[in-house]
């Protein structure tokens, strides 16, 4: 029975490759077909994703997820179910990226599924797409053999406390799960500063204490209860201008390191872990180029496995080796954007 399931999965994954070759063969003569086939073969270790009309945000996210071995293997090893809509399309895409040998893949089936909930052709935010994608995958995995796959890989558990200033024993506590940390960029200079701002206590006036039954000052605190295997950070590069009623991009420079230590932000209630447990190394950056209403996304990713520790730039159908020493100039951002012709900034970080 298992062999039949595996054969069925293999045939479904081979289908897009067969269709692709069939399209290439319809050229009228064998020489033209061979030229097309040679030009379609990839020139490096990785396959690109074709932009199907302002779908760069989806391409950049999907390449980041594909390059995480546990995500790629975990999702592709789950037997597909007939009622699923998203996972089979992702499995098809991941198989093609892994095995096809072509220069790029057109994710038409996947984008068509996305079009049922997203207006394709309109620029979307990469972080919003990642959140939507995670929700859809998690929902479908609920009926699978691996319902906790994304939770094991990406979920951060946050301990939130609201402490009354009149009586510190009066406190409201709650645990929140999130797929990514969203950090401020404006008026920050580096990632550590942004993390300190996120986790620092905040005083709130006029809060009604449930125990005192009166309006008091409270301290709102946030700390890490559980950290994920793969940490994703959203950098708040877009904000809403209440005067112009328009979305604007934050161009402030924000430096980020190749390694971060989250130990100082961990809750006292967290289970004891070895010192290195909270160390994270940078493995991916989603970069946004342009303004809030007109821009482009692409990914810079560290290879894990067959190409050693090399970095690559995944820019839609193009995949090229990347010199990580250029990352500061490429992705830290520039507060003086208006004096330049172009601005690129890190939008999402993968550790």
C-alpha cells in the first residue's frame, strides 16, 4: 500500500516536468527542440522561479522555504490528500526545484491557487504572503501524519504579562504563538536595538486592573518562552501615513549581524537550555528594492549541503552566486534614499 502511495506521489510530481518537455518539443524540428532544451537547462546548482506578473514576493518566500532542508524534506514526504489545495502545488514546485535540472520553473499551478485569495498582478508584501502561506499549510497539515511540522520549525512562543503597579501580584499572563517576530526599523540603528525595543517593558496608563477593579498604571512585558529551530524576522519597512493616508517605505539604515544571541530575551519560565541553544546564524535575507507602491523582492540565501557554505541570489528566474561581503551595501538600507536613484533594504531575515 505504501509503495502504491509513493508511486502515485512520484507520478504527480513528474507530471509538470513531462508537460514542460512536451511544450519544448512542439517546435517543428528536432534541432530547434534541442536548442530550447539546452537553453532551459540550469547553469548553476539551483533552479529559479519565473515571475508570472508581480509575483516576486511569492518567489522570494518560496525559495527561502525550499532552501530550509527540514521544510523541503518534511513537506515533500507528506502523502498528499485529495482535499488539499496548497500542499500538492508546493510539493510539485519543490520537486521541480530539486530534481528538474532546468534553469527555472513556472509555478503556474501554485500561483493559480494563490489567486483565489490574493489579487495576482498587484504587488503584495512578502511578510503578509508568508503569514497567509503558513496558515494555509498548517490548516491542511492538521489531517496529515505531520500536523506539527511548521510549529517545530518556525513557531516562537511569547510570554506576555501585564503587571499592576499598585500590587505586583496582580498580573495577567498569556502565551502567544507567532511565525515571525516583527521589529521596528524607524529610528533604530541595528538589529539588537530593534530587539531591545521589542522586548523592553512598556508602561500603560489608564488600564483597568481586573483584580483592583480600577484604572491603574501597568507594565506590559514580553519575553521568549520557546524559540524555533528557524527564526524569521520581519523588518517593518512599511508604515501608514495618517496625513496622506498612504503607505510609505521606511528607508532608515538597519544593520544586522551574521549571528545573534537571544538568551537575554528568554523568560525565566522557559525550560533550561545549553548556552549555544539561543545562538542563530544568518542563512537568508529577503530584499525589497524600490518604494512602497512600486518595488521588487528577491532573496539572498546561504546554501546548506551540496554547494558548501556559498551564498546565492535568487532573483525570479535568475540564480547567481553571491558575495556575502556586499550585504551591508545591498541590504542595510540608506536614510538618504531621496538623494539616490535606487534603494534596497532587507525586508525579512532568516536565522
